[in-house]
């Protein structure tokens, strides 16, 4: 299957870079590359677009205002040189938010999010099964292997050479294991949002651009994790 893409950016070099990146990805067809939202408006009314790469800060009409007023909204990945626009893009249900200069590895990650979103829409039954299965792991505590059901984990906290696994019920488990090692044992519902914290995304009760709440616990979002976390939160709540 081929996915139709449109680039809207007032910077010629930025458009050329995205065009080059798209050429490297099979099954993605570039329909057009426009220098303004106004130029793209007529095209989008007559052409099916699956994925939109949209700059935010543009003359005449900002990308966020343009997208907000579209009747048929494709999946959108916002591109901008300004970090402060991340929340604006997230509030518009953006699939991802790419901060310029955009490197291919980060671009490729955004493409994978798009494909995952498409697969999720096409196979809802199987996605429901994947998120509700009763999976588990074992942790070593006091010379015992203790079974921990993944769904029972609220969040994981790093304490130097130890981690504290906070659970829905009962006392937290203090385990001698590095948080980065433990992170690799977890599935996609878990996300690292700080060098000292991993959360179960299914247990989030509220969040802002600076922290995530799980019950009464406020967990800070580290500055190095913010660019990827907001699109992640959007994807699990869509």
C-alpha cells in the first residue's frame, strides 16, 4: 500500500531535506511540496493526503491555524525550529513533533509512529488483545524470584543501584537492578520520562508538559525526554 504525503514549509532547504528523506522510505509517495499553507489548501481539497509534514511558523497563516481549520484532517507531523510549539502541536493531536534541524534517525522514528497508528486503526481487535493480556516478569529479591504482573506496576523509581517498583496494591518492591536494564524487560506500555522514572502509561490519571500524575504521585518529565514524550502520550490516548 502506498501512503500519500504532503510537505508544507516556507523554507526551501527544509522542504528539500524532507523530500530526500521520503525518497528513502518505500511505499511513501510525495504528492507535492508547498511553500505556504495557502498554496496547499486547494490541493488538499481535491487530493487524498495520508500524512502531512507541516511547518508551524509560516507567514500569512501559521501551520497550527491551518491544520485546526481543515475539514478532512490527515495524520500530521509538525516541523519547527521552536521547541515552545510542542504543546500546541500536541493539543491538535499531532502524530509527532520534529524539532529542526531534523536528522534522518528522528524522521524515521516519526514514520514508524505513523505506520503503527495505521496498523492500530486497521487491526483494533488484535490491538485490544495485545494490551489486555496478563503478562508478567520475575524479579530477584532476597534470593527469591518474585512474579510481578506488568499490569500491576504503576511506575518504577531509580535509587542508585536499586529500583523501587511501585504497585497498585501492597508495598513497593526494592530490587537490586539498574533502571536502564529493567527498562529493556518492559513492553510498549511503559515509557521512560526521566532518568530516574519509568511509568506505566495505562495508569496515567493526568499530565502537563512538565509532569505526569499517577494517582496522587506527580512524576517530573526530564528536559531530555519532553520532545518524544508528548507525541507518545497523544498516541496512547488516541
